[in-house]
C-alpha cells in the first residue's frame, strides 16, 4: 500500500519529515517572510527542491536564484545551500541518496 500524507497535516512543525521511511528523505520546509536557513550542505544526497507556495531566494554556492510557487530545482548536495524566504514560503525537499557506483 502506498504511503499517503497531506502537507497540511505537517503545519505544526517548520521542518517536518513527510514520511517515516528515510530513503529518500522528504521534508516539508516552512519559512516566515525574511527567514533564512544558514549555508549548509548535504554531501550524501542529490536534492530536488519544490517551492509549493511563496517566493524564495535559493542561494547555491553564493549564487542566488529567485523561485516562485511551482518552481522545482535539482542540485547536488555537495553545493552550499541557503534558502531565504522573501515572503512566507513552503517547500518540499527530497534528499535522494547518491548511488555507490
């Protein structure tokens, strides 16, 4: 049976795990207007970042990319990432493990 959830069920936690299963890890990120996550990286993952609502600047290795609701970005987790909400924003982030090959 597939695992089904709703993003609205996760609104109480700003950085909520979407599913119990860890691979691929899926997180719902909710940021208030002008909130920023400090630069960090996820070296063991390839990342898909889907902005569900709001407007956000996604910094990757110091370069800024303005995202609007509906935009998707895929990048290697070795890159330094720092999301900055230009208005209240919600994103779903999938951390796919890098293959061993």
